C-alpha cells in the first residue's frame, strides 16, 4: 500500500508543479506552449526523453 501512496503523492506534486507557471505567468505559459506546439515531432520527442532521463536520474540521486 505504501507504493500507491507514494505514487499518488508524486502525481499530486506533479500537478502542483505543472500549475505554478500558468498561475503565476499565464501569458508566458501560453506563449511557451504555442512555441512547443510549433516544434517538429522529433524535437518534442527529444525534449520528452531528456525530461524522463533527468527525472529518473533525480529519483536515483534522491533515493
């Protein structure tokens, strides 16, 4: 049961962090989102992969 609590806490924290920029600077968030939509698919995939790798490395470092 501890796994599910940790997973739910991580998901909740992700939602909080995702909401910070639209709350604080909605215009900047909108402009950034529009630029990302215009990126080619291979660049979006690279950004996603890089983000996942950094996240996994951060998890290993923390634990």
